[in-house]
């Protein structure tokens, strides 16, 4: 069950951060909106980690997928 929880939380972190990364790429760097786009998904990811009882050892995995989502969203913005 833990492997399924890791997969689901990581996938949600990735999918949620793609549109946020696209938005982040369209606003001025280090502005309030940029900061908001980078950090808006964190409460959702923390909530899902708590509800699925994932330990702190899985924080790097969820962060990596969130960063990947931000990167892909920014990449999609620059391709357009």
C-alpha cells in the first residue's frame, strides 16, 4: 500500500505543478506571483502526505516530482 501512496502523491505533485510552472514562467522572476506559483502546491502535497501516512523519508521524492512539474510547465511555456 505504501508504494501506491508514494506513486499517487508523487503523480499529484507532478500534475499540479505543471500548470503552476507554466504560470511561473510567464510572470517576472522573484515577484510575488512567481513566489506564489512556486509554493502554492505545497499545502496540498503536505496534506496528501499526512493523509497517506508517508514518512519524512519520502519528502525528497515528492519535492523532486514537484520540481519536475515546475520545470515541464516552464518548458511548455517557452515552447509556445
